[in-house]
């Protein structure tokens, strides 16, 4: 079965520009997660979707970050405007259900903000 | 609130030697515990998980971990290290229907 797909793999932008990341989860997985992984740290959950509804976005900086999963399948994460501290790897993961089900991760998008 | 502490941001072992990566957790409810591995430029891959069944959990690639409630620990071990085990390892904690909290990671170096 195909894994979680993410694009682009790498992105370099200047501060105050906008950027968008795309994720296509494993087919049939109801739950989709976006994580931010800053160099030297573990992944931090930004937002969790159950189908096309938001379950948890408590750690999403909503003044600049937004995410959607309109049809309950693929998802986009947007940053507008970007700051230097947004430089990180953005990981998408999916799982069949919520909770303790194994999460399957994509390869990530490495963002560098100059 | 739940949290995870991984002792040692870098661990080096010789090829063929025992691998021991330490993880301590904090949780007010019975935890679910995970170990993930991340190879360079890749996403995370589940090694093993504890969900309140057997306290000794066997995972992929010869890794295993033991849940010790009295020590609030979930250390990862492998009897004999292989060069291909060089990667970053993340311990994580969750409770039912809650988000997973990851530790900061331990980078494992294998010496020839």
C-alpha cells in the first residue's frame, strides 16, 4: 500500500512570504496529523483532523498558520506570513482511527525561512 | 499533563554491542508508550508500542522495550547493534484518545 505522500520535500522562502504544504494520507485513514519538528527536538503536534473536522489545534499558531482537509482526504498546511522561527521539518501523519493507533508518517517538508 | 524525558541526546555504541536508549515518562493516567525511529531525511517509523498488555514489548529490527511502572521507564534495547541502526530514536507517550507527546530524541551512533 502507498505511504503518506508530502510535497514539496524542500522549500526556501524569505520571511514574511507565504508557503503551503500538501499531504495525501494513506487511503482510508480517517485521522490526519500535522507536526512541526524543529532541529534537535521531537515532533510537536500542530493540528489533528478526524475526517474533515478539526479535533485538536491547540498548538497551532492561528495568527499565521492555517490548515484544511476539505474532503476528508488530502490536506494543506499554510503559513502566512512566515517567520525565521518557522524553519523546521513539517511532518504529516495518518492513522486509521484516533488515539493510540499507530501513526504512519510521510517523509516531511523541510522549510528554511531566510 | 504527560511528558517524556529521553536521557542522552547522543549515544554511541560499537557494532555488536548492546544498545540501551533510556526513556522516562510522566502520566497521570495509565500511559500508552511508543518508540519511533527516524532515518535521515525520512519520516518516523514505529518500532514498537505498549498499550497495557505484556510489559515486555518486542518490535521490529530486533528491538524491544520493557514497561516498568515503578520506575516510570520504557527503555529501548537491542542485544547486538548493527550499522544500519544508526538513526534518531524518539520515545513518546499518550493516553487513550489523546495526542501523542514526543521526547526530544536520541541520536544513535554505531562505531565500527
